[in-house]
C-alpha cells in the first residue's frame, strides 16, 4: 500500500476573531472509534464552549480495503477512496452552527491538504458578535489549517494491529522477534502474555510467519 500524509502527533492552535475564541485541535486516529474518542474527550474538556465542531478522515474498515469515489460530507456514513486507496470514513458536523458554516469547511481543509488517519475538533467560545456564514467558514478553516501546522504533517506507511498471545515460556522468543523486526509493541504479562504490535501492512504476514516458526506455532495471533 502507498504511503499517506497524516499528522505527526496531537497539537492545538488558538486565535480570536471579533471576540470569538477558536481552538483547533488535531490528532492522529487510525479508526472511527479512535476518532470518536478524541471528539468525546475534547467535548468533555471544553464542555463550557459554545460549539465543538468535529471533522475526520479515517479508515472505514480493515487495512487494504478499497472503494470507489463516493464521498458524502456531513454524515457518519460518508466514504471516499480511490480504486487503489483505502476506503475512508469522512465525517463532519456543524454542532449547532449554521448549516455548512463549520463542519464542511473543517473537513475541506483535511481533504485539500490530503491528510488522513486524522481527526480535527474546533472549539469556539462565542464573543458576542455574529460572524456570518462566510466569516465562520473562514474561521473554522483557519483553525484546522493552523492546527495542522502545529501538529506537523508527515508521510506514513499503512499499519495494522497484530495481537499475539503466548505462554510465558515463549514470551522471550516473541519479544525477540518483535524487537528484531523493529515494530512498536506493548506487552501485558497476565495469566498469559499478550503483545499488541503496530506493524506495517506490507510486513504483517511475514511477521506472523516468523512468530509461528520461532515458537513452533505455539502462539495465538489475531
């Protein structure tokens, strides 16, 4: 699968327009659930704000799934993707702002910048002066753009999550294979040992084969 553009990490940018305070929050997200978790966390942290406007572009299904061009802004069922690219879930909400003045401009920036696996939430504290639809659209677009600049855009290769369950006797072998492969992973030592690894899609099948071979197929792999 081809590399894609996304954000390097979480970041925020803040500015004021005619008394209204805008904060653009950007974060990486590999799934719809992860994006929704970011949205919920921002809404909880800024529950006194007038609006918290979300927009995201994240994979809609398992790595490698593709779809034709069929984008649909504004609802959770919107998807888009080229014939050689992943199916993406594209979502945006105006969160009480005038229709088309907030969510769509926020999502448009993510599309125009060609970033994915990313979620944006723009927080607004109303300052007493109406900005009009045009003024709101410019402000929400600016918040996402400045949030992207603060987060930094990087090129990433598609990854998938691989979960490995093993007995303690084989845990050192599994850890050694993962470390030699240079992948990111977390280990949970409970009744059995569970490793959660983040693996480039192109390398995932080979890593599974190595793990099975090294342990004589004594691992459970999801």
